[in-house]
C-alpha cells in the first residue's frame, strides 16, 4: 500500500494532474520519461521561437513549466562565447561562462555543443552527467540547434 501511495504521489507531481487510475511502475516510467525525439522536437521548436519572438520572450516560455520544461528536461540557450543566456534550473547562472564545463570523463561538453552548432547547424552530442532525478552520473544525449541568423544555440538533453 505504501509503495502504491508513493508512486501515486510521484505521478501527481510529475504529470501535474490527477489521473483516473494509478499507474504501474513501468507505465509511470513510460509516461514521465521523454525520448530523444522529444528532445530534438523541443530543441527545434525552441530555436524557432527564439528566431520568431526574440530571446527575451522565448526565455519566459523556457523558464515556465510547460511545453519547454518538464522536470529535469528543459531548454538551455548559450551564445557562441559559451555564456548561458537561459538556464531554467538556476536562472541566477544566466550570464556566466560555461565554456570550460567538463563532464565526469573530462569532456568539454559546452565546446562540443558549440562545435556541432557552428559546424553542422544542428545535431547530437553525447556525454555523461549528474541526473538530478537519480542523483547518479548517467549517459545523456543532447540535441543542439543553432538559432537561424544568430550566434545563439538552443539545446535539450535526455538521460538514456
């Protein structure tokens, strides 16, 4: 009974609304976990929103729970110098340089993100990162998209 109650509470928090029947653990995992395709779609929509409405307006949508923010999945935006322009988990970090941020394996993640954006316009970057949901270092894959006509990069990652 306690496990069911805890799972139900997690479902309510994750989904943000009540559902008609409790979900089993596998169903909950499928419901709450966004896919690589979700990350790609969210990234492409984010870059389009920035291009259409400007960074300040788009940032409002990126920082609010909804289409661009789902728990540990959110839109990041950096400029070509590697400075955070949008960082929903810690808005106070906006304006800080993250150009030399490394993953636990010593990989310069932000430099890899920028290389993909500058060289290809968009694509995938894989690395390992601390998953706040599990509090463990896990493989992560991030879709990167240069904002058309701007020196800005939007990206969204999901844990594998």
